[in-house]
C-alpha cells in the first residue's frame, strides 16, 4: 500500500453545504462547503479552536448546523428527526476517538460487537463478526480481554473493529493517535486505513499530527471556522 491512502475516489458519499455553527457569537464554522468521496481519506488540520471538531460533529450528525446542511448519498441529514439521526450514526457512520470509549466491563469481542447487538443482530452472529475484525486487526488471542488488560494501541484497534464491524459508509476519527506514541500511532493508522479501504469506507481524520495528516490523499486546513487551504497529495 502507498504511504498516502484513499487514492481512488468514487462518487460523493458525504457533502456539507454552507455549514455554519456559532458559540456565543463566535463562528466555529463559517459557511463551509466540503465533499467527501466514497473510499476517500481526508485529513482535517488546523490550530486549536479552528473548527476541526465542530466540522466532524456537524458532518456526522452529532450537532445540527445553525445554517447549511449535510447530505449522505444525496439525502438531507438536517431534515431527519433526532431518532433518525441517531440511527444514521449507528448504521452509516463509525467513530474512533482519542479516548477509545470502550466499555470497561466488556471484553474486546463484546466491545467490537456492541453496535451490531444494538442493531438487533443475533449475539452469535455479532460476536462472530467481531472476532473476524479482531483477527484482521491482529488481535488474535485478545478477544476475551477487557480494556484495562490491553495496551493503548491494542485498545485503539478494538475501537477500530467496533467502528468497522457494521460496515459504515464513513469513519470519523478525532485525534485517534493523540494518546499513543508515534510508532504505535502510525501502526494504528495503517490498521484503520487498510481495513477501511477493504470496506470502501471513507475516512475523515481530525489530527494535529503532520505525519498522520500526510497519510491522506487530501488535506483540509481550517482557520477561524473557514477552509483556509486544501491540498491534494
């Protein structure tokens, strides 16, 4: 695989148009337009307070924009009810955070299977699917361990398995390597990007790490809630 991932981009899967979000009169997002292709890897960079996390949260339907809209496969996300948006996040999107957000009381396979179980998949099928993803991510032998019994890199791979198990259209990764050393972070990103490529899932990575940002085919830099620069590798 090349150093830069997501080099083949198909039709747009996720589009934001005129996205604006304010907090206390300050623009976190200021009329942002962005399009993400199926299978694309996009990195979002910029200084703290530039709007990176706000953009991720608006694109993923966690937050509603004050104006503008997000479209998944051409369908408006903004017109959906809260329940429908929650369902969309569970089925169409996957999430990887700096803090893994794993459930401490559950094993690796149970954490990875959780979105499938919540979606109504029979337990034996959900666990089998989770084990397959753990195997793909090099976690053989760790299925029965709880998060506290794993290294940071191993726990992040479990989080990747959880994000990918239901085969989402888009994976959102918010500073996914922030708590890892550089070598482990690069290994974790390789695992994420390789697995996403196999599923043809787009990946949106918010990061301060220049080496991680360089893995993407396209880099968007935000400044004061606007796209200041857009660079293709």
